[in-house]
C-alpha cells in the first residue's frame, strides 16, 4: 500500500514538472508575461515590452557580460563544443575608397576561448594567418587593404571573405560574407556608372547613379534596359546642371515582380565618349528601416521601430547583445547573447516598447525577413539619468485646431539646443535655450493620441516623452449673407471661425465662389475676408443664383447669393 502511494506521488511530480517544462519552451511569444526568463540569458521581458533590468555598465561604458560557462541544467558547459557565439566578431561589409573608416580596422575578433590560429581567406585564398595566445591577446584587428599585415584587397568590387579559428581539437567558422570595395567619386574610375545590387519595388530608393568624368555636368543621352527591354531614355543638357544623375526604382521598375534581372545602363556623352555597364540586380519589395533612440532616460517610454513599405509583412527576431567598445581602434561591436522574442511586421510596421530600463547600455540585434528579404541590424541604447538642470512642459490634452506649445527650461543655460520629435517624425522642431528658456509651437495635429519627445544635447543629459491627446473640438464656421452686384468693382465675403467658443486666430480657411478657390487666414478675432475681383462675376446673369462656401478642416458652410444690377 505504501509502495502504491509512493508510485502515485512520483507520477504527480513527473506530470507537474512536464507541464512546467512545456510552458517554458513555447517560443511563439506574442504577449510576454511579467519576469519570464527567455532561454538561458536571464533576460526579463514583460507585457509585450522589453524590460531587461540593469544594463550593467562599467566605468568604461562597456556592458559587463554575464554569460559564461555557468550551468543552467546542472551540466558542465565547459565540455560543450566551442561555437562562433563564444567569440566576439566585428566586420565591415562594404567600404568606399574615400571613406574615413580606412583609419579603423575592418575586421576585429575578440574573446578567444583558448589558444589557436586565426585564419582569414579572401576569395578562397589564405591571406591572414596568426597564432593567438588567448591569455594575452585581447583582440586581433585586421585591415582590408594590406597595411599592417592586412588582406591586400585593392580591386573594386565584391570579395568573398571567410574567417576561421583553428584550435587543437576543432576549427570554428566565425563568419562568411561578401565585402564590397567601391568608389564614391566615380570620376576616379574608368566607368562613371554605378548600379545598386538591390532594387526595391515598393520603396522609391536609388537604383542607378551616374556622372560624367570628362564634363562638369551630365550632358548626353542615358538609357536603361532590363532584360534587354528599354525602360528609360532621357537626354540632358548643360542647362539642366545635373552633376550627379540619380535614377530611382520607380523610374525604371514599375510593374516588375521580385526576382533577378539583368540591368544595362548606357550613357552617350556629348564629349563623344560612351559608357556602358551591365549588372545582375536582385529586385525585392522593400528594405525595412529599423531604429531606436541612441539615448533615453531612466523610466522613459521608447521603442524599437520597424518600418517597411505599406502593405508589406514579415517577421523579426529580437536578440539582446553585448556592446563592446574597443577604444584603441575606435570600434563598437555587438555579440549576440540571448533571444528575447519574435514579432510580426504587419502592414509595414512593428513597435517593440523599451520600457522600465535601468541605467546602462543595452545592445540589440534585429534579424528580419520581410517579403523574403532577410538581413539584420544592430542597435545600441544608452539609458541615462536625467539632469535636474532641465525641465520641460507639454500639455497632456489640447483641442483640435489649438496649437501645441512646448516649453523648455535650463538653469543658467544659453545656446543649448533641444530637439523635439513628434510621433515618428524626428527633429520636428527645436528648442534653443536663451537665458534659460525657449518655446516652440506646432499647428495642425490631428485628432487622436500623439507622442512628443524632447531631448537636450548637452554634457548634462535630458530626455522625456509625453503623450498628448488632441480632442475633437466644438467648431463653428459662419458665413456672411451677400448679394452679387454686377455693377460693383469687387465682391467681399466674410467668414467667422470659432473653436470651443473662442476666436480661432490665424487659421487658413478656404472660400469657393463660381468655381474659383481662394485661401485666406483669419485675423486675431477669427474673421477672414476675401475680396473677389469683378472678372470672376461679371459674366453672371442678373436674377440668377450662385452658390459660395467657406471651409476649414472638415467643416463646410454653404450659402447662395442672388445676382443683381
């Protein structure tokens, strides 16, 4: 009997543990609960928002990495095979011959787990081979061009690069990618035509750029063919003053579907020289923009925003990353340490709130797949304490038609600039503190909820985000009754605009009379008067009626007038 009870109790424990395990392994997270631990990285996420806790910033600004060989399930992680995730790898995927980044290494490898040899192959040929003492070497940096033992890449175009690390018992493949060396100033090359590798069908991005190496301006005929069919042909004169010709995707690719196409560009210059370039180009629907604030204050509500063309969809995976700054070589790099969650990109948009972040530096890697195009982007966010020297006032509620006034204050500060973001529009306005005060006014906010963020660029940091609700207003728009006198030299029509019972000053209203449109601003009393010249009514017949109206936003007032002598 006792044996039976023991068996029954064990069965209950096994079923309970199984249920807990099943609940923790569901990676399809659409609404993440409070303090859920994702994978083994101790990253707390809450309520559809990233809430990571302490950023663990060191005095040098680097984040302390807490991912080591600790065992979560009681196993010895030190016996696991070493993978690329154990290293810190920074790479530059493209570089212009004129770029300032030539002062920095284009490849950097750090966090070597044990002694070995770092090998770098260029176009399948070994170009870099260096032994590494993991106890003594903090990082290894490599230049592309061949200076200081670099890779010797000097030819313009794409180059295949493979980075490997060979140890006594295994070789780890750290990275495989294509590196592009190009020239920003095409006048230095034999061919002045550039064709981009990707062409977006729903974003009107650059597809082709062209200049004339023999002339100040592009003068001549430019033609573009896709798979042998001409889709663009234009001639340019010196009077057009086109130094650089930019041809965008909407100029040449309307009606095409995603896929690979052969694009040919020809330029017959007036100098008598002809140029031609043919390239295989991948047509895709869209490339998303991904951004987050570089800095924000403790407790401020901000987001990672993903935006692609309207009507497009996809998925994205958000990872936490360690952000390291290698001051000796001026490089900031990212190392993935744990997955946070997956999000859907719907109608070209996804919003991942960054709430409840404490002081520190946070790194994120966003891997996405939008309409079949896969790529990733790295982001870092510094969460700082607000300086008490600044303060900002923004109303939480205004009526439609009422201006939004943003006020900024700084103790004993002058010539300090603050920046205002409204919704997704960065730098919608600015506050220039003079004698400790500045204000900015915004007109035309639509009914609904808006986000207003104010930040100051100073050695004393400050940023704050406000929610502003624009309410529907009680609006009245009256129109004066008039008769149209054919003998008069002009016709005056007056309207009166009030919002919430107050005169709506300096608002632009629209008058329409006899199929003509006139725009006039109200005065400080909310009154707008339009003076209509005789030519607009001299042909009207006496005794007939003519309609006239005034409108503001969606409010329209209509009246009729009789034509008299």
